[in-house]
C-alpha cells in the first residue's frame, strides 16, 4: 500500500538527469581537478575511469536496485531487505544529515562569490578575501540561509514538480557552461614576468598524459585510494541518495541502461571539470598554482579570472553560476534522502518532513558557519589532517561512515541475501545485464576488500 502512494520519476530521462545531477556536484568540480593535478594527471584519470566502470558501477547498481526493490527510503529499505540489518539504514541516513549542513554552507560561499563577481570581481582577488569572508560572523550565515531556502523550496515541491523538473532544466545548462569554459581554457596563453609563456594546451597535456615519474607501488596505492575516495563524492553512493532515488523509479525503467548513462555523465563532467580548471590555472600560475588544494576554487581561480582581463569577469560569472547549479542539484538530493526517510519512518506528509529537515539543517549549518569564528578550534584527525567543525563533519561522514555503509551493503548483498536478489531486480522484464558476472565478483570479493583498505587509511591504520 505504501509503494502505491509513493511518487515516481516520470521516466528514465528524469531519473537519469536527477541522479546525474546528484552525482555532478562540488566533488567533481572542486576536488577532482585538485586530485588529478596531485596524482600524476593521466594516471589518476585512467585509474578513476577503471574504478568507475567496476567499483562505482557495483555500488551504484546495488543501491538503485535496493531502492526500487523495496520502494523505501534508505532508513527503512535495509530492514525490509533483510531483518536485523536496519542499522545500515540508520547509518546511511545519518550521512546526508551530517553532509547537508556543511554542503549548504559551502553552497552559500559559492553564492557569495557569484554576487561578488557580478558587483566587484576585482575584490575577490585580494589576499585574505576568502579567509576574511568565512571568518566573518554574519555574512556566511546569510548566504548559507539563501542557499538552504532555494534547496528547501525545490524539495518541498516534490519529486516530479521539484527535483525532476529542475534537473531537466539545470543539467543541460550545466553541461553547456562546463563545455564552454573548458573549451575557452584551452585557448589561453600567458607570458609571466620571467618571460616564460605557458598555454592552456600545455596544461591539458599535464592533465591527460600519465606522469609515471617517481611512481612506486606505495604511491600507486595512494593514487588508487584517492580515486576511490573521489568516487564516493562523485557518484553519490553510500549516503542513501541512490536508494531514495531508486525507490521512485518505475518497474519498467531499464536499470542497466540508466546506470550506464549516470556513469558516463558523471565521468564526463568530472573530466571536463579538470579540463576547465587545470589548463587555466597552469597557464597563469604554473604547476605551483595547481597544488593549491581545495582552496583552488575560492583563492586561485579568482586570480586566474582577473589575469584574463575583461573577459575574465564574464568567465568568472559563468563559472560560479555553473558551480552553484552543481551544488544545488547535489544538495537537493541530500535533502531528499533525509526527507524520504522521515516520511517513510514517521509517516509524515512531505511538507512537514521538508520543514523539519530544513529546520535541523538550518541549526547545524549555522554551527558550521560559526566554526570559523566564534566556535573555532583545531583538531588533528586520525588521517593526519587538521580540521575545524566542517572538516570534522566531512571526515566522519565521508571517511568513516560511508565506507562502513558500503562494506556492510556488500556483505549483506554478497553473502546474506546473495547477489541474485539484486540481479533479479535489475533484469526485470527481460533486461540483459551484460556485466552480471563482473557484478557478482565485485560485490562479493573485490569491492569490500578495497573499501576496507580505504577505511583503514582514513583511520590512519594503513599507509
């Protein structure tokens, strides 16, 4: 009876665009280029693509199939799948509860930069501009609230009128903007003070040609772990989103085809994000500029846009519009994972569930914003990094809970209910599952072992 009342995506296109929108977020645009620059360019790319087609495909297929099979949100799906395994659902639901507030806070930073580029782009290039903004008390909270409000309105409107409709509008625009900026990056050329000329095409070569210099077995394992960690960000697995979205997929939808399309879309956007950022940063700042880490987007890129001259402001506005769209499509999927869980568990109407989740996110998001001023502290994490409130929440959700959820899901599917339960759902209506044998090997053996290595690395116990 519950499944009859459940909303559905109108068709496979709506589902694929919504799922791809979730997958294409800040992880692709912010983190992917930085890791590619750090991990030998093309070597990281090849590793990432191989993992996407094996490891990523396994987790994506599993979660979407669990959602459609149970017609439940992450919080309740696991218990319905097999009694006694509901604890995975609790953990899977906790992940978006933790991520959404800090993701929305970063969404607020993006809106602030977009507004700054429209009104006074030159101001963003000043040393200390970014630090000055995030350490101020009220401005980050205001922009966070604007972003959260936009998110809440979309999810409040529901699966068809909100999430699907917006995904069908934003995703094509997002792709056009990324393609346009990536293409423009390749045309750049700059001669620095010492007379050295660098071009976007040289930056592209650094990005796509594998750099095997100094690559030991240990270094390759490190690259492998980076690429695998990036996949969690990129394809939105192990955080309940794909189970929630899968629960809205009609039985006649071809899951094999949909998973393939999501994989292609996500990998293409991740690649284009690198092509958009790395050649531009290399042209104006050399290889040193590419080592800026996650601050690349808020510190290095505004300087790159300024160095482009008058056109730089236009490119900067287009870039931050694109990043805002990417952040919004991902954050609304995070909110939907929590909202659908509240609806299924507490039997609340969508409107009440959305308002409750938005209120909780608002409180936690304000705490995140205050983490850079009033509530500032520094904590050394088990993986060796030093973090504040946002970093601690990111570490707990992404580096600890997500691998645990993914490992437990593999054990449940691979050894308890057996892969056949997922394969039957995927092949409904006679759909051919071309990677069925690969799926079985991956879900039972390879994926849980790789995930265990990733978890041990995150806890500072491996590498």
